[in-house]
């Protein structure tokens, strides 16, 4: 469960107290579920993006380079990325690497070579953000080729934004990816003319896609083992 928090005025927040509340609720109501905090931008003060890492979520997202977003530059300077990776390592938080551009793969390799993470992070290629990497199947193959070359031990998935969600999921499953990503953060529709009722509906559709490919969703314990996380 990838988590952002918001202030009452709806702006994205880095307030550790809010992250703590959500983490506590997830652990209470969904024992074993993997908790992943976002350290992403969305208008957050860069200096505060790692403020909740000392709450020791299982994982945190980490973007290893900058990219254009629909209306802003998503800034991840080398110094900021290094600082976030250092804090994750200090608190035993495993990274999910968010790859928005090819250059973010060698950006991840540099963190490994600096001893700031092990060789087996979970890597997510994000496709279909306006002004960033387009959701094209051949581009996923290009990214995977480079991922396997520079990060050969990493587990991986890809996320498709908006209407790309279902088709990117199919590409990932067809290539034996280690997971799929879904949810209302990326996509609010189940079809061009119908809104998703909830995250739960999108998760159900993802589980059906997994089954169509002859696989099944991992249990929390299996997922923890596959991602190198401690047992709940
Ligand atoms: Zn997010």
C-alpha cells in the first residue's frame, strides 16, 4: 500500500504525524500489508520529503532523477536523492525505485555503487505521465533491457497512468513482472465512460488480470519474502 497524506486543505503533506496515523490504521486493519510511504514531490517542500522515514515503514518510494510532469518539473537533484537514500538505509526502509526516465536507471546504480542500497531494490517504471515517458510497449522493453543490464538483481513492475493503467499491467504480466500497480492515484476510470467506484474495484480488476495470466496474487507473507522484507 503506497501512501500519500494530505492536509485538511487538501495539499500534499510531509507531516510525520499524518503518516503515523495512516500506518497505524493499516497495521491495525490489514495486518501484514506492506506499508510504503511516498517521498515524492507534488508540491511538498523537498527538505521535508523524507521526514516520515524514521517511522520505519516497510518501504518508501524513491525517484532517482528529475523529469517533466504535466504542469511542473518533478525535481530530484542528485543531492536530494542521495539524502533520501541515506535516510532510508539508516532506518531500514527498503526502497521502491520510481523510474520516470532512462537516466534514472544509472541514477539507481550510482546509489548502489555508493553503498546506499543493496543490489535488490524493487523498481517501478512509470509510463504515461504527460510530458514524461510515453506508455509504449516497445519503450517498456527498452527500459527492461537496460534495467536487467545495470540492476540485474532488482525486482520490477511498471505503472501506467490514466487510461494506460490496464494495458501497461498486461505488458508487465506478459513479461513475468514481479508485481502490478493499480489504484486511484494513477487512474480514476475503469473504462472511458465509467469512474472507478473505489481503490478496491481497481484492485479486483488487477487480481483478475493476474489470474488471466495463470498467476495469483501473493499473500502478504509471500510478498514480503519476495521483496526482501522482514515478516510482519
Ligand atoms: Zn504516489
